[in-house]
């Protein structure tokens, strides 16, 4: 069996092994201190890869959320893990509703993955935990598929699109929209990066094609399209915690998040209360005081920026290797 090089290196990180063993024993809350920069995402990816558990990663703000998602995705790819990494946005301001559906689409895509039962990594800010969602059973009931050769009565299709929260328009250009012209139905589901054109002969789906919303030209034929529901009914909405599997691991980029709820969600459920049913891993930069959760010292250390000073970087690398460190450089492309 071939073992990824990154996995072999991680197997020699004693602190990571200690952390994994403590989590496996069921310790409800742990702290892993001394992780700098992307090392936090590396630990999160290593734990997800080793345990095949879903995880919720909480970052303090939107830029930190995106950076954590990108880093975690990179490390999971290097570990050859199939777990997708999904950014989960907060609820839109009331003034946005009906006009901007990108956030609703991202949440629907995350729910679709979680409904599959496969491990998934959801990266969010604390305010996203207050976003209203359809209950899992209702989400599944409102999700439907169109496939070539299948049949659906026209009125039933339009009713399902309406129940799924889609907006009827003359020309589909944004996610969450649909249109009808004769025997052609265009629909833009979050399950695809482009909208789909379904051609009907009577009630039978004759063809499905992805098309470019800018040019309206077809670009690829499909056999099936899944239409995901958007939005939530106010009376029956649930929160993200209701979607997470019971064994999901919650990882806090900074445990201070528990004590300082974000200003953009003043009425949200207290974070500690929302996460009380899940095993939690906190990643403080420094060791916290007495009375805090059991801790594992990860032994990381900060590396300064070099900003093109490659001779200085090369000297540092020689020093690290002389200390016994294995050094791996990550770059954006072959030219770098």
C-alpha cells in the first residue's frame, strides 16, 4: 500500500498522536496550543483524515474563514482524503433576500453533502450558526432530480421549483432562478456551477445540458440534475448544529470565540450552548491558565516572512534541517 509522504511525516509527530489518542478516548474538550498559521489547518486535516469524522471549523471572521478553508482543503488533498471542505456563510441581511442567493446556495450545498452521510468539513464563523435551515427531513423531501428519459408532469415540476424556493425569471443568470419557454425549462441549482437547460417532449425529459448564463449557449450534456431547496420556513427552521452528525468534531481557531460573540450576531444562541453536545478541540496560540481544558503542547513555532529574500530563507532551511526537522515547501505553481 502506498502511503502519502505527508501522512508518513505526520506519523512521526508525537504530539499529534497524543492529541488523536485523547480524542479517541472521548475527552469532551481538549486544547492544542502552540500552533501557528496554517499549522492549525494541518492538524484539523490530519484528524479528519485519520478518523473519517465530520468536522466544524470555527474562525473569528470571514477572511480567517476563507483562509482556514483553503489551507484545510490543501492539506486534505495532500493526505488523499475525499472529505470536501465547504464554507458555510451567515444569514443574509433582510434587505438582501430575494435578490442575492449565493449564500443560500452555499448553505444548500453544504446541507446536501451532510445529508449524504459522508464525512465533510464545514468552515464557518460563529454568526453562521444562527442561519436558519430546513430540517434534514424536509430538505430531503424538497430535493428532487431530473434525468434524461424520466418523466414529470409540468404542473408538478413548477410546484416543486416553487416549494424549493426558486425564483421565476425571464432569463436564468443567477443561482436559485428558473424560467419556462415552451418545452424548455432552465434551472440553476446549487448542485452545479452552471445552470441546466431541460428540454421536454410532453412530460418526458429529452435532454439536459449545462449552459453558460452569460452567452446562454450549451456547454455540456448531462444525464441527471439534482435540484436543491433554498431558504427555510421560519416556523420550522433549525440551525447548523441540528445537521451535524453526533460524532462531529468542533474545532475552534481561537477559544476566545466562546467568550466574545461576534457583533454581527447579537441575538444568536451563546456559542458554548450551541456546541455543548459535540466534542471540542480548541487551538489557543498560547497555553491558557489553570482550570481550562486538558491540553497538548504541539511544539510548533512561528516562522517569519522572507518576502523574496531567498538566501536568508535557504540559510534558515539549512538550520532547520540541522536540527532534525523535515522541511516541505508549498508553492502556487511550477514557476515558483
